[in-house]
């Protein structure tokens, strides 16, 4: 009569078989998420091109030190106010149209380049200033500035008169006149 089997020998997968299984799983994940991975790689490439990837890596590596610096800055006079302003700035930036902001930065860069050019216009008096107003580029720039001022002024008016219909949807800037020698901390 045969003896009963008391132990079952489990076959341990070979390292090659384990590696093949891992590669199969990895390929399946890459196939399933290829669009997201492509966008992620594009983001990493852009961060690298702009030099921001090094900053992010340094912040992550030294996160404890960065947090310590932030806490020390908050302890200094005006530090808490600075942090509140930074948070308000970030919140305000979230309301900006990203495409418009990219276009604005492109236009500002073109303006800075023209400003630093050797052949930039020289204004020697009122007549040369009036002559520049006939330039198409100057006229286009002034049109954009006046459009900005119109929208900004409308938002300031709405903030000043909250009882009017449609008020409150614009910026809420409060301009105060301060006496001589006064500052915001007094």
C-alpha cells in the first residue's frame, strides 16, 4: 500500500518567471494608462526645461528644512501678514484665465525685449510723444492698457457700491488715504 503524502512541495517560481510576470503586469499598466503617462512625461520635461524640476526635487529632499524656514519666517514681525498675503495671492491667481495669462506673459516679454532694444524710440518732447501715438504697435498697446483700466475701474466701482445690481463680482480693493507718517501697522 502507498504511503500518504504528508507534505506538499511548493514549486518556487524561478527568478526568470517572476521577472516575466512583473514585465507583463508593467506592460499592461503602461498600455492602460498610456495617455496619462505621456502627459506626465511631458510635464516632467517642461519642468526640466524651465529649471523647475531641480527646485521641486530640492524642496522634496529638504522639506523638513523648508518647513522650518517657513515657521521661522512666520515668527518674525510681519511674517504672518506676509503668509496671509501669499495665500491671498495664490487664491487670486486661481481666478485668472490661464490662456489669457500665457498670452499676457508672452506680450510682456515682447515689450521687455523692445524696451531693451538699441533702436527703441526716444521721446524728447511733446511732439515726439504725439508722433509715437501714430505708431500701430504703440496704439495697440495703449488699447490693451485702456481696456485693462476700464475693467479694473469697473471692478473698483462695484466694490465701492455693493448695493448696486451685479456688485460684488469684481475685485474688492479698498483704497485708504493715510496721513503722513502712517503705515499699515499703526
